[in-house]
C-alpha cells in the first residue's frame, strides 16, 4: 500500500474520531498521538536500524536465538541480617530453581564501614547482609559451589574489596579466578547522581574502577567488571529516555577512563554490562530496551572504533521497579511485577530479578520471594513470550517509540558531551537536576490525579495493618560485632598491619593497580572498614554539592 493511500485512510479515520470523541470523550493526560501507522516508521531503514538478532546494531537482541536456546538468568536479589541467614536464603533460592544469585549488602558495607563502627549502629543487617571480612564471605557462600553459580554483587564504592573477598573464597574452595562467573555493580557515577552510597571523590573512584577492568581482563576473564546502572537513575525519578542516556553517558566515561589508563577498547568492553529498570509502561519499556542496544552499539563502533562484535553488545540485567511497588494493597504488586517481567522479556534482557509483593513494607518473606520467582518461571514456560525473538518488532507504535527514545537519548548524550562528559555533568549538578525535575513532575501528576496509581490515588479500600513481615532484630548488630571482635583476636594482626601499610603505599602511586594489594589485605582478614579506611586517608571523602 502506498504512503498516499495510507495517508488518505488516516485522514478519513481522523475525521471519524471527532464524531467518536463527541460521544465518548477520551481520558485526559494521554499521549497526544492515538494511532500509529506505517507512516510513522517510513524513514526507518530495516537493515541499518533494526536488523537481526545477534547482529549490529543489536536492536532485536544480542543473541541470535535469544530465549529459544536458553532462558534469561533468573537471579533473585537477596541479603539480610547475617551471612549465615543470607546463606540459608541463597540455598533456598537455588533449590527453588533460581539460576543465579544477587547479593544485597547492608548500608554500612555499601559505604565501607565495619559493623562495630559507631556510624553503623542501628543499620547492621537491615537492608542487606553485613560483610566485615573474608570470614563473613566464607559463611555467605558456604555449601555453594562458586565454580557453578553465577553471582551478582550490588556494591559500588568498595566494589574492589568485595570482589577480592569473592576471589579469596573461591580460592579456598579450590575454584581458580579464571573460572568465576558473575557481575559486580562497580558503577560509582550513578551513586553521585542518584543513589548516594559513595565514599571517595570521582577521580580516585574512577581509578579503582579501571584497576578492576585491567585486573579482571588478565585474571578473572569471565567476570563482568561493571554493571552500568540505569536502575537507580530510574528509581530516583528519571524518564525512560533519561535512564538510558545518563547511563550510557556513564559508560562512555568509564571507557574513556580505561583507555586513558592504557587499555584497548576490545580488551575490556566485552565484559561491560548494564542494569535496567523494568517500569510499568510495558510498551515504552520494550522500546527502551531496544533503543538502548542500538545507541550503545553505535557508541562503541563510531566513537570508540571497537572491532569485536561482543564489544558492541549491550548486555543487560534487569530488576522490576521497586519504586512502583505500593504499601497499599500489596497483593496488587504481584500483577505489577508480572507486567514488568513481561516487558523485560519482550525487551530482551539477559538476566532478571523480580521484586516481591511486600518490599514496599519490609524485606521480603520466603513466601513472597517464591511468588516473585514463580512469576519469572510462568512467563518463561507458559506465556509464549520466550518462544519467538523480539516479538513486538514491526509494531508501528513500538518501532516509532524506539526511534523516539533513541533520539531523545542522543540529545542528552550530546548535551553531556558539551558539558565535558558524565563526570563534569555530575560535578555541575546537571544530571541530578534533570532527574529531580522528572521526579517532581511524576509526583505532581500522581497528586493531581493525572496519573493513576491503583490503590493509592484511586480504588482505595480500608485495610488492616500488614502481618507476617520480615523484620531484622537489633540483636543482629550486637552478635555481628561480637563475631568481628572474635575474628580480630584470632587473626595474625602483624600480617594485617603489613598488608594495610603496603596498600597505603600503593594508593599513593597513581600508576599502581590496587587490586593485588587489596586481595593481599583481604587474605590476611583485614576488614572492609580497615581497607577502606586506608583509602579514605589517601583519597579523601566525597561531599555532595549540587550547583543548580
């Protein structure tokens, strides 16, 4: 059918709409365009912009057969209380069919403090597991074969220390580092922009990240050295376009830092991974995933001149949107998570964590976690969404929206380039302000009723207080501090002092890779707080400020 004939039909349709809307007025605050046709994608070149799965520009997925050969990794995020309690949860998840682990660490661990530090009081084990030393990491992975499981660790500022602990545990299990599989988040730039668990200023933090790139490329080649995270940017309130733009801008900054440190793009780019949010608008999320792969492929090929296909593939772990879970009518969250799961799968994720229904209220119970895992399994085995590749390709709306999100993302990336890159844009407060403005608009739309959240601003009911929530008792912190004191009394403290002194000297030499020195300290059972304390002394601490 010719474009002229389609346009004539569209004109006739638009005329009929006037009559229809006079009888049944449309809902307010809907997108301006109500219908998409071939005219909306008439300028899209299939071969150059859409292509085929497993082929540049990877719009349709990074693997030729996607889920027809292997499902995505079902990686349930978990960690709370002590290493022993979290170990029980991990083994429960593996026995229930989870195919990967994802470790949540408590707040003191995330910002490099031991459990017995005064700043840690009241936070030990609350939002994740407390890890103070190699001794805790040994307990965390007790009876879990690190040569077989794929592990993701959500840790950023002290990522080098936790990775060193993981390598050391594997050594004790007899698993060589070159056989380890998993991902460390290690994305500090989004901490400055959206999340806040930073320790050191940006420049030394970038050094630590590139040290990990270099070390793992030689010693832990199967490990994904960074998970460049849009998830937390979206949780902070960004739009879909901002999520991929700001995250890819961070990715560009990491690549530039690594190249400046002497690495070749194809030596490390194949181990970079991304972390997306699966939000509520299913079709927009599918388009976001597709657009993000296309943008990254172009960045790697055209800006960095990568030659290996793997360097150009945006591989992504996804988590369903925690910020979209409601404390009101929490069982509704099961439906939300199912839709978000469908979006991630149709969008082509490589790995997925599904949130539990009660996470707006507390850490999830075992029952809630099981429902969340079963949601993934039902989508995988029963829905048919995993049977074909990129099932929404060719949809006039999805293709047009993919193009729109890509265009908006490039506009942001170009603006960040003009500012001087992601680090400069964060230091000047540009990215933070854009996220804050989007978050404010979302909240105003919810409060005005322009955006409906079921059970929150519409369809409310009287509810009894929730029952059976998982709570971490304050006694956990006391017990953890005792274990830490006992460990310190038994270790070789002279060896610890020598290792920390060696690390300090290495930190003062900007050309020295710190990973071997951190690993050496970890093996002596130097604590997370002691190791980060040495780096704090040399590097200083970051203090947030936003110039608006």
